[in-house]
């Protein structure tokens, strides 16, 4: 089964920065909306950012102004730049691609998509922020 490849996680102190990367196969990368999710221990997975084929982005309120999602079409890669990290950002981070919901050609739906809206997800990369 095709997997997405996430990288860039690690351990940082509060206020630090990390950049996560997600490489997708070309045929998947061209299928519109891609998302970033995270899951902290004992909590449900939550959507935190999404980007569509046109470069449109959206974020959950808790990361707005601190996280930036971007894409490099030449490298089939989506990035999540995380600045001003807080201990509550500690989680396993996942990317997802191959948006399955019909009617959104290249676009993301209103609001943040759920993980189940995608056919493919990565294995995750751990981010740990210490105070």
C-alpha cells in the first residue's frame, strides 16, 4: 500500500520551531486537498491545517499565526512550518492525501477536513515540546 512519507519531527523547547515534510506520490499529490493532523496521548486525532491545489490554506484556531502549511509542486511535498511551539503542541503529527469526497476538484471543503476524508495517511512523526 502506498504510504505518505512524513519527516521533521523532534524534541524542542517551548518557543522553538520545527518544519514537517510530507512527500506524496505524484498521482496522489495532484488530487487536491491535503491535510495535516495531530493526535496527543489520550486525545482524538484533530485536523490542524489543510492546503488545496490552488494554494489556499486553512487552520484550526489553536495554531493560527504560528503554523504555516505550504507546498512544493516540483517535489510533491507539503510542509508544515511550526513556530512558537508550546507544550500543548506535543503530539504525533500525520499528513493525509488523496481526498475522497466528491465535488471538490482541487479544493478543500468548508472548514477543516477529517482524516477519514482521505484515502492515504502517513505513519506519523513525533513532535515533543518541553517547557
